[in-house]
């Protein structure tokens, strides 16, 4: 993949060049893992590295500085900007231990966000980038959260993010939990950040449950059942098909 740089000045590029270099090397290794095990056959043409401000106000209006399309992954390598963003999603709630986690959000966790965007390009997700999709979005987003975290984080790091996002779902459930899993994104990217992120937290935890509890840690079996649902015509909501209410 090509690496493209979109910064307003040379100083910004120089500031982020070391982390970009580290992430580029790690991404090449993650590509190989995805190619071998998860049908990464059609990779994006490149990664566009930029600032959080440009990513969210010039290149896009999406409030999170990481996203992908068929051709490019866009991401900010600004760790401090990500820490600030994740603190914002707490909506000022008194959660000192979670606040501490995000104040110390690590480079390793940030790399899983880049890996999340690459995971979207797996052919295990039918019809990706072929138009507006209104079904099963929670599954793809949850799996794009789960796979990088499971494959790239240490067990302690993985357990930490599971604990944080489990608690956040509980904290915000009264506000946002009335919508179904299959309504992922119904708040749109122009709702509150906590509302947007609630769908990601819940989807990650649902996929974790499917993989580790329902399917005995067999990720490929989860995908096989997902494909069966898709090939049979998506006759019911995917969350219902997976019996997530049971």
C-alpha cells in the first residue's frame, strides 16, 4: 500500500513521522495475518495520514479521525488527540478509572484502530463498499473491533478494554439501549459522540460473546453462520438470527 501524507506544515509531519513509521511496519505484518486467515484479498490502495482536525473538518465531517473507503484508509496518528476524543465520549460522567484509562490510552490500542479500518477490506464481509448497507452493520463493525484487539493486544490489554467498554455500555444503556443491535448507526455520525460509540462498544461485546461463548472461540464458524444468514436472503434481523437476546 502507498502511504500519503496530508499535513498543513512540515512540522506536523516531522512530529508524527516516528509513529507513522512504526505503524506502517506493523500494518504490513497485520496485512499478512489478514491475508492468510481472513480473506484480505482486495486491499486499499493506501493509507492517508493526517491531523485529527483535517480528518474531521476538511477531508470529512465524520467526528472520529479514522475511516475507510474502497481506495484509502484515513487516520490521524495524533495520540493526544485520540485521548482527548475518548475523554469527550464520557459526557462528563464521574468515571475516574475509565477516565484514567483514556488519559493513558496507549499507542498499542491506537494501532488497533488502524487495523480496524484495514479489517473492513476483508472479503469475509459480503458486499463491502458496494453501496448503502442497512443490515448486519453491527456485525461487521463489531468484528472489525474484535479481530484487531484479539490478535494485536496482550491478554491484559484486551481484558482492560473489555472491562472499560462493558462498563460504558452499562453506564449509557439507559440513554441508548432501547434501540436494537440492528439499528447500528441510527443516531448517525452527527449525534453525540457517546451515542455513536455506544453502538461500537455494544457490537464489539456482542461479537466477543459470539466468538468466545456461543462458538467456542471458533471465529471462522461465526463467519460461516453469518454467510449462511446472508446467502439465505437475510430473512430476519441478524441479531435475532444469532439469538443475542437469549
